[in-house]
C-alpha cells in the first residue's frame, strides 16, 4: 500500500498536491468540518503532519508519535534541514527504527505549527482568535483518527508520547482501543492533577494579563502579547526542571556584567537563572502563538480519560487488549512518578513503571528518552 | 527596666507619644536616616512593631519573632481584636510564653504594615514608589537592631522565624552574633537558591506586566496593579503547598455551578483549585501593596548570609557562641528539607534538623509550628 494514493496531501505554501512522501517534511491533510467535544464547530480543519519510512503491505508497521505542549510534528530530521526533537530516538537504526516502521506525527489542532489553530483564517479571511473553539485532548485524537484513515492505517502498531504527548496517546487507547496494539506513555497521567491545573492557570493568567493580548484578537495589531507568553513559559519551564539541576547549573551566580543585588533603586541586574529563563521565554515567543499556548494549555487542563466513561478506572479497565508501557522520570516534579505508578495500577494487565534516571526533572522525557531503548526494543519493537 | 522610658513610641494616626506598652498593639519607632546596604538612602525610616509581655530587669528575656514575606508584626492577638498569625504558638502559657518572655516583632522595612515602604511619603508628600531603595535582609536586621537599642535589649534571648522570617533571624545571628543567644530557623536557608530566585522572578514579572503597575508609581491612579499582584500570589501559593494536599482537597473537581471543560469558545468556568487560588489572590490584594511585594520579594532573592563574609561557610563558622535550632517541613518543596540539612551541617556546632510532619508543604511552618513545642521547650525555652 502506498501512502500517496490514499490521501489528499498538499503543500501549504503552493497549495499544490504532493505525489511523494518525503521523510520529515511537513505536509497537510484537509479533514473537513469538525465538531469539537464541547460543542464548537470549524468548517474545515487542516492537520499538518510528517512521516518517516514506508507503510508495509498489511499496514502493520505504523507508529504514531504525539508531541508535547509546545512541540510539533518534526520528531526527526529526515530529509529536512532542521534537526528533530527526538533525533537520537527516532530514525534509521534508532529505537524507533524508521527502516522498519512507518512513523507518523501530527501537529495538534489548536496549535501553530501547521494544523488549524487560532491564527488560522475563517472563511471570511479573519483569524479565528478568541472565537477558536475550546479544544480537548479527545479532539486531537479524533482528528488524528481521520489522518490514520487517510493514510490507510487501521491499527497503530504503537502510539508513543511524553508529557502532553503521553496524555494524547493514552487518550488514543481509550477512544479507539481496537486501533492501538501498543501504547507507550512517558511522564504523563490519566488526568491532569490539581497542581498541574494550578500551574496551568497561572500561565494562562499571565497571557491574559498582557495588555497586548486584546482579548485574543491581536493578530492585526502592532504588538503581540509576547511578555505574557514569555512569563507563561518562565513559570512552565521552572516546573519542567528540578531544583538540584538549577542549583548546580546556576546557584545564585550573577549574570555576567550585571548586579542582581541592586543599587539605589528597584532597577537591578539579573541572576544567571533569570537570564536563562529570559532566554527560554524569548525562544518560545519567537516560535509560538500566545492563543495556541492558551488553547493547548486549557486542553491539557481538561485532560481526563475518564470523561464520558464514568471514571478513569472504568475507562482504563476496558483496555485489556492494549499492551501498555509506562515510564516516569525519577526527578519529575510536575508529572510526579507516583502518578505514573497510579496509572500503571489502574490498567487491566500488570505493568511495571520503567524509570528514566535523570537529575533534570520532567524534561528528562526529552533529553534522556534513550534510556528506555533496551526495554522498548524488548517489549514493543521486538 | 521599663520599655516606655527608653523609646520614643507614637501612634501613627494621632502622632501622639504613647506612655504604655499594650500587648499586640501596633506602635512605631522613628529610627532616623538610614543608608541601605546597596546605597539607597531614606531620610527617616519608621518601624512599626508590636510587643507582648514585660522586659525583665536585666533584659534577658527578650524574644524576637520575624515574619515571612507577606506576614506582619501581629504575631499574637494580645489586647487587639484581631487574631495573630501564630496565636497557638505565642501567648500566655504557649510555647513562646508571654508570661515569661518579652516578645517583639517588627514589620520589615519596605513592607506595607506599619514600617516605611514604597507607599510611604517622601518629605515632599509624594509616595516613594519606584524611588524606594533596593532592600536586603541585612537592611531589615540593621534597622531592627536600632529597635532593640531603643527597647533596651542588648542581647536577644532568642530570635525565631520561619520562611523569610527564618532568613531574617539567621541574618540577625550573622550580623550581630554577640546579640543573639538562641536562633530558631524554621523552613529557611542560608541563601536563596536558583529555584527560589526563579519562582520569585516570575512573581515580580507578573506585577510588572500589569498595565496598572505604571512603573511602580501608581498610587495616584484610579487602578492599582491588582491583577499582577494576584498572579504573583497565585504562583507563590502553589509553591507554598504540596501536590498531594492539593490533590486530596480539590482534585479536578469543578467549582460549583461552573464548567471548566469549556463550551464553544475560550471562556470557560473554573476548577475548584482555580477558585481557591483566586480566593488566595484576592485576599492578598486586599491587604498588600504591589510595590512592597516587589521590594520584599527582591530582598528575599538577595538573601545570602555569606555576602560580605566571603562565603556562607565562613559567615556561619563564626557563630559558635550562638545556640541554633533548625527545623524543616518534611513536605516542603520550596525550602527543601535538604537545604535545612545543608544549613545545619554548615553551623560550627552539631545541630540536628527537627522535622515538622505535614502533608501541606512549606505553609506547614505556619499551620503546624506547635509540633516543635516540646523540642523548643527543652532546648530553648527551658
């Protein structure tokens, strides 16, 4: 089966149909009208996605990789010039071996990396902005099922993701248990916790506090809500790291040439850790839309695989046909290891939580994923 | 020795000199001109303070209690109508027994509870606002030494505080080792860590992001930077609690009558934990000045008893004459127990860290301080 015959792919810039499937190059799929879980409707949802490798004859080698909150579909470099965010983990001869598997990753609806989001235009040519529908993790999965249909994939060999990506692939198993053979959930939970919601609220409040946010309809204005988005990222980034790592890297050192213990008034220089967070904030502001950050953050707050099934327990108890692999980062203090243990215990078949050992905290799911290589080779990609 | 004969006390509202020392009633001391550690100068710094009990003949029964970031001098109710924030711990017959000890607590310079701060007026009658000097923990201690002088206290029997109050009393021992007999440091460190600085930066950025902040000179305006101060408090409050406590209290429950998993657009209702944080934010906004929050937060960022002594180690090694009592909350994830262990190890005499056992996190230093009663009775107030 060839991918090209089954799906209307096009290049967003030229709007030309593509007749080839290059590894790691962003393509698009028109999925048509979509009614969101909580009632919103968009007339035409486009999904940006990438693939690596070749789908085999019986379509049994397809692997779906879901990105995290500010991630995107560019998991591995492939034929593009840009490095992927999991290059050491996904590629020819890697743990997720694109010589053997057909790997797919889609940008989440509501985002700003190729799928329809708040910056996309309505039929009258105006950005959706504040009118963009409330989006849930279930919405991302239901739209990705349309992509799987278009690609000729009835059953994923494996769905795999970390952090919000882990939430997304767990929801894949809950929404479509018959379409998921293996489910790999890294540093994620079955439902967002009170603390995760609390930190997320602070982030969305930061964006809304920015006077340039303009209620979400800022696209035509001179100034974007960069300061608010940057503050949201600062808060988030602290929770993605662990205290000992920040202490060893930065301690209370002053940024070079600056005096954080101020002088005669409130204007002071920065500590190194502040400069580091400024840098993280600036990087995100340069590549991400504040409305998308809001939409996806609130989608993550809504994460609850139990919704519609009575409870998390009931939702997961149905999944005896799915082979689960659950992993946590030992130093994670946003998606605490205890939460992964709780998830594993709620699954119908016995699952042992595999630990990524890292001083780095939650971000260990990105930096140290290769620690899972042997276990995944044995249990999933054997 | 009577208090009244040695100190110019006055009532701030009537500017009349007081000739009595009622327990738990706010009084004021003019300390005169003060040059701050980093160079700023104020012509006349007033300290608001309260006392409980009676100073004995040889002035050997004086206890200083230092409040935390948004605390104040009203430690115990005394003769006032307002409850104190440590009423179960300080009072007649309590662990800090005001029948035996003369207890003193001052509002920190830079705050907004009776001591000179950014909202105070300059000699021309304009609020200091953005011109208020950068303030450090050392500044608070040096001014409190003037208060001790005025009260006739050469040596504190004990200085005691939690969180930023712990930082302040540790700095008391470092600045004036000959004036401190016992030093009780609860849930605090010898220097602010990279992570504490990072969370503090996010809070100060939130206040500065508020369009009503107006660079700090907002006192004459119609609107105060309440949203920014509220967001700062939200961020802080999450770090003051512990994940399991939030989970048990709130989980992902919706606030009554609200729908946090939204409808067709971005306007959604709140989770209970969001409503709780809104409430915490609202409470602080009603009683605290945003500039004071900034000044005191940046003072806490600057906390480093080693400054001026070469290192923390060197500063603490000099303190063999001081009897230390170090305590941590076992679930604290802002002032991690490991940091209290590190502080204890850096002291010249052996000190065992005493633990407050609480699921609540950092705020356990407020809610569960009475757990230290027996140990303090034995080691400090025997």
